[in-house]
C-alpha cells in the first residue's frame, strides 16, 4: 500500500514540476522569449478607465468639435455663412420686422435663419460666439487654477498664520457678490486700456474678474489635499535628505495634486461659460456688434413672440456646450479617482 502511494505522490510532483510556468522573460518550449510584463503609469490606467466611459467620450468629442469650430470660425463662415455683422434687410419683412419665410428665415443661404429687424446671419454669429464663450471660459479657468494652486499649496504646506490669513481671504472672496462687482467694474471701464480697445477690454475684464473670483474654489481643494500630503513618507524622506521647501513643493507635492486640479479645471470651464453668458445677457459682456451667445439671448427676449427660433438656437448652443463639458469632466473625475466617485 505504501509503494503505490509513494509512486503516485512522486508522479504528481514530477508533473507539477514539468507544467510549472516559466518565469517572465525566459524562453518557452518553442524557443521564443516570453513577453516581459510592463507596468502602467497612473495616467495610462486613467486613460483606460476613461475609454470605457462612452458618455465622457461623447462629451470629449463635442468639446473638441467646438474648439475646432472656434479656431476655424472665419473659414467655416466663409464657406457656409455670411459675415456676422452684415445686415440683410432683404430678408426682413419691412412691415413687421420679422424674417421672411418660415422658421425664422431658415434657408440654404441662412442655415439658422436671420435675426429679426437687422437680418444678420444667426449661423455666423453662433460660430463666432463660440470664440468668445470658449476664450473667456478657458482663460478664466487657467487664471483661477494657477492662482488657486499657488496660494492653496502655500497655505496647506506652511500652515500657521500663513494658512490662517489665506483661508480667511478665500472665505471673503467666496462671500463677495461677483455679479454686482462685475457689472460695476464694466460700467466704468474705458474704451482703450493697455493696448486693447472695444470688446478686447471687455474680454480681458471678464477673464480677470471670473478668474479672480474662481481661484478660492481651487485654492480650498488644493489646500485640503496638501494638508493630507505634507506628512507622507516621501515628503519626510525628502526633508531628511536636506531638500528645500521650494523643491518639496515643486517636485513632491505638485505632481500629486495634478489629478484633482485637472478634474476641477474641467468642471470649472462650463461654469465660466454660463457666467460669461449671464454677464453678456445683462449687458456686462462684450460690446455689440461682437457676437456672443448671452448677448443673442438678451436680444431675442424682445422678439420672442415674432421669432421664437432666434432664442432657441443660442440657448441650445449654451446647453450643449455646458453639458458636453460636464460629461467630460465627470468622466475625468471617475477615471482619476474611481474610489471617490462611488
């Protein structure tokens, strides 16, 4: 009885040894070297997660499309439309001041119809309005992210009275009435400032004001993340090796803050688009005749009953743009922080 059991055990051990998997990188039975296992960076892992989110990819596609439309607005308008500030009185009913034809004057020459009273091409003004909305939103987001990151990481790392002062400044900024301040500031702006004139002055003012009131949101997030990172082992190791504060901020803390900063930046852009549209709607945006979606909505209120389509088109443009950025921002957040999105 003992011998067969011994033989069976030996046979099993021999088979196990024969079928054991080869170590990574060693040649297999055919003589070809096995493929080495490659690691993936956190950004590669995040990109893999993002590719699985179909809604986020759809939002990213729309965002890229809008950016291309804004960049190539003159070419698009030259092929499919008319100059945005050109009047077409022949498309307006002289008695009622409404577009001739149905659906706001939509035709093969005017894809989105014409504006009431003056007859400007709505399609061209929507395309050029994308430039204003995206330019203000992106530049204001960059301004807010840069300023908020710098002050937030300083407050979180140094602590003490520096943290107390910067935190109270953030609280005051968050409580300040941004809308009233912007309207008051725009009303006293000169027509020429620092080499800019007309709508250029208004655009610069909108970027500065929106970005200046947006940095506390970024600063609070960066401060909180820095407070949790400054006592990590790699920071203490850098300190023990004699690394300076600037080195630790730049090489140890900032790279680990890129993910939350990126997420919040993608979610801040649609908020800035809505803010710019609201300010233009109230007359505190770019100066006419520069095209702006909010300004078009403001003009459409007075002609809503005669031409409802004129209000629908810029409103739909704002809705699609904000929705696309929100979908993309949510996808980026889930890809970079899957645990926090549960």
